[in-house]
C-alpha cells in the first residue's frame, strides 16, 4: 500500500512540506488539508490596508497548487486527531459533514491565532489583520470612515505587524489627502521589544514619528468600550478605529490536543517530531522547537525551513536512514526581519547588520519570488 502523508494546514510550513516531499519522490500519496481554499502571503496583509496589493495578488488557489504537485487537497476543518488509530477527522466546509482520513505520516502545520489576552472589549471592538478576511474587513472599515475631524485610530502592538500597519495607515491617509491621529501603542518601553538591539527600535520610532504617528510605549490597554479605550495608567481616549496586532496564541485545535506543549505550542524533538511519536511532525508557528539554548521564532523563514527538514526526515524514516537534526535560523534570541515602514521604505534587520537601502524592494522581491511557485 502506498504510504500516505497528511499535511494539516497549508500555510508556509505545510506548503513547504508538500513541495519538498514531491520534489524528492513520486512514490508517496500526499494529502493537503486546509480550512481555507487559498494560500495567503500573510506578511503582505498590512499592505491591503493602503491598497498597494489586492487579495488576489497575495494569495493562490490551493487545489490548483496541489494538482500541480500531484497531491490531493481537502477543503475542510480539522476537527479531531486520533493518534492511536492514525486517523484525522475532517469536517467538510460549509456542510460540516465528517470524514475520517487515515495517515501513515502526519504533519501539523496549523499556525497561530490572534489573541486579545482576555482584555474586556478588545475582541468585540477591534479590527485585526491576522487573516485575509479580517484585513479586508479592516480596509472596508477604513474606507467607510469620515476623516473630517481627524479621528483617533489606535494600532495596538508595537511589534512587526503593528509597525507595518501604522506605516500603511499613513500611506492610506496621504493618498486620500485625509487626516487622522494614528497612535501606535506598545506595552513595553520600546517598539520591537522582541528584537535585542535597541538601534532598530529607535530608528523605527524616529521614522514613524516623522510621518506623524504618535508612539505610546509603556502603555497597556485595560479595556475597550464602544467609542473609548482605557489604558492601565487610567487614561481614557475616544477612538474611531482600533486595529489589534498584539499577540498570538496556538490554534484551538492544538490547544485541544493531548500532546506535550509549552504554553500551548507543540513541543517537538530535534527532528521536528512530536515528542514520543515517530510519525507525527509539527512545523511553523504551531511548533515549539528549542535546541542549544536557541528557540525558533514564529516567522516565515522558520516555518519554511522546518517544513523542508520535516519532509526530509519523513523520507529518511521511510528509508531507514538516520534523521537529521533541525538547526534554527531565525530565532527568538537572534531574530531577523524586513520591516516595512510605508512610503516605500523598509528596514532590514539582524543582530549583525541593519540597513534600509533597497529594503522595501528586497521585501517585495521575496514576496513575488515566493508567489511564483503557485503560478
Ligand atoms: C499581519 C502579519 C504580518 C506578518 N509579517 C511577517 C513578516 O514580515 N515576516 C515573517 O517572517 N513573518 C511574518 N508574519 C508571520 C508569518 O506569517 C507566520 O510566521 C507564518 O505564516 C507561519 O507559517 P505556518 O505555516 O506555521 O502557519 P500559517 O501560514 O498561518 O498556516 C496555517 C494554516 O493552517 C490552517 N488551519 C489552522 N487551523 C485549521 C483547522 N482546524 N483546520 C484546517 N486548517 C486549519 C490555516 O487556515 C492556515 O492556512 C506575519 C503574520 C501576520 C498575521
């Protein structure tokens, strides 16, 4: 019987697993599963707000991609995984009809979800950019607003996404000759608190301030009401729109799985297998990989590199070869990123270098190059 590999989640990690497996062999049956019919290039979501990209440009049909690599694609919600029986229960979309799929190897690549940290009113009253649907809705909300009285727009979270959203908002307003007060709110003392070097935080703050963004560091949200946001220091400010970018959490399904975890993220061994399971792997945001004091960051580079390594380790398992340990590249301790700031600028950052020349062009080149695999 042909060995069947089932990949749950077709984002950066899942797509890379399927692609690598198919590049190396035609002898496996490949099944790709996702609740969305399209792959989304998530790093470009902020640019949907300014209209620099359209949803079609930054997404691709997954069944076409699966057909191209000789895999099957199931548009379904993963509902349950029965590890002893080696089956996955899928609910068809939209009918919800359950279907059991058997696997020989399973890859969990289910990504992450937005969290609101249980802050009262935050989820109810905020817009987000964490999915294509959410970013499109946020763009519509921006389009429907009146800008005559320069309303307050709050971007919550001074990490990579929050910074990019703030930059795109400035571009959005500029293109319409409209005015709004944009506040970028960060709980920690500086923007990009997850990046060890302060130089990048200072550069980004100066750049955004010069573009009219008000940076509010050391500021935590306490509560959000219909028209008013309250901060922990007691300040209350009226708002027209809140765009929440702060924090991610494991997907609901991963939370339910009875597997070894760290704060809900799936613990994997050196070979990216779920601890104690030889035929179940996890990659990308959903996985928690740690070795020699380095922990993988939750970013595209890690999701892809883990996808490649997991696929190769599946093949090695089948051939009875010794597995190769994964070596993280873009870690929590030593992160690197290209952060778009709007106005055609981006800062390229790592612990060893930081530059802006051609930064935005490099970012767009990577995006276009990545999306080519679907065309
Ligand atoms: C706004 C934004 C900007 C970002 N910018 C950058 C950036 O500039 N650089 C960078 O490196 N990273 C960036 N990231 C992070 C990056 O997108 C993620 O790290 C990356 O997508 C992780 O890949 P993944 O395969 O683990 O998960 P994802 O790409 O999120 O894929 C997970 C897939 O699983 C599917 N899924 C989840 N649960 C189920 C279920 N129960 N049933 C069926 N399907 C399911 C989802 O539909 C999704 O397709 C950004 C993220 C966002 C939201």
